[in-house]
C-alpha cells in the first residue's frame, strides 16, 4: 500500500530556510577560501625581485656598494630567502644596490665564471668602487645578511663572509728520510740494489 504524503506548508518553509542557510554558508566559505588563497599569493617572488633590482651596469658605476645575488627560480633556498632579500632591499635600497642575476640566463655566463659561482644562492658583496669585497654561498639568515650589509656600507670587514684574498697556509710538514730508500712511497716498490 503506497502512501502519498503531501508536504505541509510548514515543511516547505522549513526546507526553503534550510536550503537558504546552506547556500549562505557555502558563499561565506567560498569568500573565506578566496581571500585566504589571495593572501598567500602575496609572497615575494624571485622574478619580482629581479624586475625591481638595479641593473648590473648601473650598480658597477653608481658609487654605491652592491649586493649581487646569483639565483634560479627552481632553487628552494633562493625562494626561501626571497622575503628576507625583499625586506633588506626596503631597508637598505638608498645606500646599497641589489642586483639579481639568474644563473639559467646565459647572458650572465661571464659573471658566473668571474665570481666562480658553483652553488646558489651565491652572494657577491662589492664596495663603492665596484670591486668585490667578499662572497657567501647558501641560505643566509636575515640577521647575518643585515650585519654584512651594515659593514659593507661602513666600509669595514664583513663579519660573515668568505674572503676572496686566497691566503695559503705557510705550514710545511717535516720530512724525515730514513737511510733505507725502501720506505720512500715514491719508489712504488722499485728498490735500488747496491
């Protein structure tokens, strides 16, 4: 026996109210999701840093010290440092040039070879005269980069860098020679018989 239930006006109104609440919640969640994703997309990109950076030709000749970064868009450490570099640029752009050179662009091959770039991010600090002062390679904390820039501006030794002076140790190892030439590893088993 089939029963035919007719909706009452109360259930029709209740269904409409329920559907309206569902639609309002869906709209609110959609707006929140959209705004949340939009907020996350405001992160600093390496491309935007490169577009705003000082051209190399200008940086070499304008009489300001320079921080040159060799980077690549696929480099995780470069991407992780992008917000810090953007903040440093905001703080120091009046007194320091910020130059971004993408290692994937063959245009920068002469500079890549000149500064012996073999890892990225690779930072080159240059003085007001455009000559290299020091280099660092790899992800650097904000405070260390800031300290290096302060020293670069003050024209004092940078506290957290590798010097490019190329000093060689003066250490010499004493060589003890025994009377028997058979101990000499340079003979490679060839013994001289007297």
